[in-house]
C-alpha cells in the first residue's frame, strides 16, 4: 500500500471514531447535556472529518461537513440554542455525514437530494437566515470556505488556489452582528519542525489573507549568512497585521495543523469589552490548567483538540496577551491558542496518556490460537505428570500448578485484547431507530444501557444483525402508532430499551419495548394457518410466544419495508445459537415484550463439566448446569414407553438420556446407575440430562466442529483433552429440544394411530 | 577578492518548495564572490525555506559588496514576495 493510501485508511478509521463521538455527543445533547464540553466534542468531530477530507480532496464530504460545522459553530458560539428540534436535524445530518464518509471510502455517491435537503435544513438553522448582507462584497475572500492545509505538501499539485465552490450563498458564514472589523496582530515564528512536516509558512499567510486584509512584515534578524545557513531550518519570523471581521478562533484555526511547530501569538489591537477581564491570580498556577487540559484531552486527538480546548479554557485561564491592550507578550504555545496562554505541552501530555496501537486482527487471533495450544499442552503435561505417579507435593507438581495459574492468566489477558465494549454495536442503533421510526410514522425513544459491557470481538461482530432485526421488530410489530398509544393511555412516544450486562460469565442483552406485546391469539392462528402446529394443540402462553421463532413464521400480514426482509426471528435465533447463545422472550399483553439474549463472553474457551457417556467423553458447558444429582428410583417416573420424568424438589423435570439422543445406545440407561445433570435451557425450561459418570470440571479450548468436520445435531463444538483425545461439547439446548421433537413426533404418531 | 568581469546568471527552477532549499543554497554558494543575476521568470511557487535562502544570499552578497540582482520575476514570484512581506528582497528585483 502506498503511503498516501495508508494514511487514507487511517483517516477513515478515525472518521468512524469521530462519527461515533459525534453521535454520542449529539445524543447527549438531546438529553439536555448542552454544556460546552459536549458541544465542543461534537464540533471537533465534524471539524476533524472536514479537515482530513479536505486534505484528500473529498469534496462532497468537505462541502457537507462544512455546512454542518458552520451550524455547530453557531451552537458553540451560543448563537443557536441546541433545542430538541435543532438536535434532531443534526442527528439526521450526522447520518448523512456518515453516508458521505462511507461513500468516500467505498466509492459511490450519497443521494444528492438527501444531502442537499439536510444541508438546507442545517442552513435554515443558522440563525436568522442570511439577512446580514455580505459586507465586503468580496467573494474572493469567501470567508466561510477556508481550506485547511492539513497534509497538503507543497508539491502535490493541489496548490493554494484549491477552493470549494459553495452550493449556495447561504453556506457562506455570515456574521449576524455585521462586519465588526478588528485588527489583530499575529506573530509567527515557524520552527524547524513546521517545514519538516511539509507545512508551509506561505500557505498559512495565504490562509490569513483569506480572512481579511493583511500586512506582512518579515523579521530576518536571525537569518545567518548563506554559508552558515541550514537550508531546512527555520530562521525567519513574521508579524502580520490582520484586519478582519472574523473571530479569534477563526484566526487560530488557520494554525491548527501546525500545532507546536511554531511560536504564535495572536493579539487584538483593541480589546473588546465582551471579552472577560483576565485576572492575574491564575497566572501563578498554570499547572492546574495543564492537568485539566490533559485530562480532558485524554481520549481526544491531540492536535485539533488543543486549540479548541485552549479556547474553552480561555475565560478561566491566564491570558497574558489579553491583559489589557498592552503590547503582546510572546508566549511559545504548543497549542496555537495564544489567547489561552496555557499549557505549552498540552498536546504532548495528551499523547503520553492512553497510548493505543492498532494491531492487525490476524496477529491477535494467532496469539489466541497459540495460547489455546499452550493451555492444551499444559493440561496434557499435567496429566502425564499425574500418570507418572509423581506425588502432588513434589516440586514438579507445584511448579505445574504455578504454570497452570500463569497459563490461565495469559489466556485471560489475551482474551481481554479482543474484548470490546458493545458500544460499537449499540451506537448503530439510534440511527436505525430514527429511520424505522420515520418509515413507520411512530414515535420512538431508544434507551441504551450498559454500553461499556465488554465481550469478545467475534461476538460483537455477529451481534449487529440480530440486534438490528430485533429492534426493527420491536418498533414495527411491538410499538403502536401514537394515536393508538394515546387511546391505550400511554404516552405517544414508545420506548425501546437496549441493555447489556454481564451475568454469571455471560453477556445478557435485552431488547424490550413498551408496546402492545405479542398478540397471542393471532400468533396461534398464523401458526395453525401455516401448519406449524395442530389446531387443537394445547400451548402455554410461553409456547405461543416461542412460535415466532419457528422457521417460516412471520406475523406481518403485509410485508412491510422494515421487517419483511425475508429474515424471520428464526434466523435471529439461529444466529444467536451459532454464537453459543440463547434467546428468550417474555411478553405481557398491552405492556410490551422483552427479548433476552444470553451469550458467552468468548467463543474461544469454555468452562465445562467433563462427563462420560457409553465410553465417550463429552463436555457439558458449566454455565448451563444448575446441579448434578444421583437419581433415586422412587423419584423417576415413566411416562410413555421411553420417556421419563424425575422429581426434583417436588417438580417433575423431563429426564433425557444423552446417550440415546446422540445415538450411542438404544437401550435406555437405568436412571439409578447414572448421574443426572439438571440444566436450564433457553427460556428457563429445565431438564435433567442422564450421563454415565462425571469426570470433573475443566476449562477447555473450543475447536469448531463445523469448520473441521460438519455440524452435528446435539453437539456444539469439540475440544482436545489433556490426554490428546477429542471430546465433543454438548449443545444442551439442542439436546433438550431434540428430545422434545422426538416426543412430539411420537405423540403425533400415537395420535394418528389412535 | 577576485572579481570576474561578467555576472553569473542563475535560473531559478519552477517549484521552489522545501525540497528545493538545499540545492538552491549549494548552487548559490558555488557562485559566491561573483556578481549574481538571478532569473526568476520560471518561478511558480516560492516556499518559506527558499525565501530564507534567497534572503540570506542577498545579505551575504551585500556583505561581500558584490552586485546581486533578481531579474524578470514571474507574477507568482512577485506575489509570493509580497505575501511573505519580503521587503528586503524587493529592491533587488528588477523588472523586465
């Protein structure tokens, strides 16, 4: 990959991050958090995207981002109140911006009409329409359309005259309060690094020139003779007197991308009364401010943030350059913001904290694989040592214990590398909700909880589709139209709740709505119509609810745009099961439904109970097992020719012979000769699995059976035991369900015969 | 100090960006102690580093009391000088 391409890839990765920042910021604003920190974070996100896009000449993206940024700038400046309406438009704009980013990355274009519509909507928000005339009439200056020279090197041909044609005059940033011309004095002393990073003083000056009228004088005092001159060092400094109606932040923005690579001061020749008076007390304690900045910047890109942070802090920070209209005191500021006069090393400090690296996923996976092998190897070694008769108190055995401990720790740490918060999935949902709500004409509020819950990356990747589908369903089928809701005594706005939590070694994700709940008579009727159940089947409410998971079931009588995409809940169920998860539904008529997903935290290891069945070794996932017991003859009752139930604390639980289900034996095991594992399947249904004996508990590394062989009914995966043998891992739910299906079939046969 | 009879001419290249600064300096150094006439007619772009080199050269030639001139400046060159506020070089720029 050529370097530019690589930078571009990074840019798009960062775009994704910025987009999610943007979205969460806007959502926070929607909830009323309109403090400057949130607003600035949102602004920063859009601004960074625009800056990077400008460098790659992604014009549609830049154009749209610019309009967006302008509106946000008004919010930031307090000219536009971020009320609900404004935030809603911005959320939709964020969606379009995301589309623009994706279009720029993957090729393709964003529907012009949609983009245009949002751009106009944003412009409409920009204060009181463009009533202030463009004072100077100087369109060449085009003050709103500055080009940020991010990584434009001097010889790439894009050049300085690279400008963006405005869509409409309305885009041009208008200063509502009219052309209050002010004079600013900018001292600029480039450092060597500025040129080393392919930035160019000339471009900065040109940028300044766009803001207004400039008078430039050069200071060659430090310039050595030609013989002593290092051609790549910076010797010159400039004093620029700029007359402009633009704000100080606009001027600072010009220098945003040469952060720390130049000494810069910007002073107003006349201090306007609107600026807060600066006390001198705070000058003595600049370190608090630095700490603040560093903290605030910890998770933010250092460069663009620095200027903005400094700006936010300006009122609180010592600002020697603003201390009256005295001659400016040159302050070497890393952030370009001389106004703040703070934190020479803010950018560096931020960089030092929370360092992260991007690692190719293949490498992590390989590491995980190797650690898996290590765990197996360690188990085998331990077994060999035990077999060789070395006493448990010997040094070798103790050393092995340490090794086991260490192996386990390595495994946990490696797994933690892959663990990611579910936030990345949850964050896609607000947009989905907005779109589906718009399409169905329903009012929906999405509440998310537990976004920080971490789970393995593979699980996360495969969660998006099921959750998307469930949320679509919740809105389309679950929630009622506003008028219906009001008639039912509810608020017109429906709520969809998406939550995640860790519960006993699994992640539990719930999608719930406060809609009408499952229409059981209708579900039942449909199931009968489609021949999924018999007309006279006696089904509990729970059974009826679970019918929606049956293949071929779809409740929407008219296939709607939203849910009728040929994907039913059965697919959702299957994909969840494919992840080793379970899905359950609870529904209360008139009050809504809750779908509960329970998933393993990782797909790589499993705590299991090793059991033997007919000389075969099997592993039952520990998470499914509630208890194990030795059945007593009086507790076991036969129902039918080959079905048994067992009484466990006064409740009868089906007794399932694992050996029979898996086809290991044809004659049922005498219940009193084996061990029963009480397991809880999906939906809380319990069953007792009969096995011959329990060997012990062990953590096993999961090896996919499907990838290496093929899918086997009743078997979830395989593993390699300490002695090198392969053991199959039971799919508990499947075994229980298989038994039920068998029973249903034999019932049907009986019914047919009778 | 030797003073050759005729002035050396130096044709500036089109793109005087940061990469051109080193070569420009060497070139100028090799012409030191000779009257210099720099032809700026081809210049399309002048960056800060090359500006430094030119200004330093002008000062050096002045210190050596040897004639130094920049002739037939291109519009881009002129514009860049005024953008940079490089008054020190202006007097040496000769039109034509």
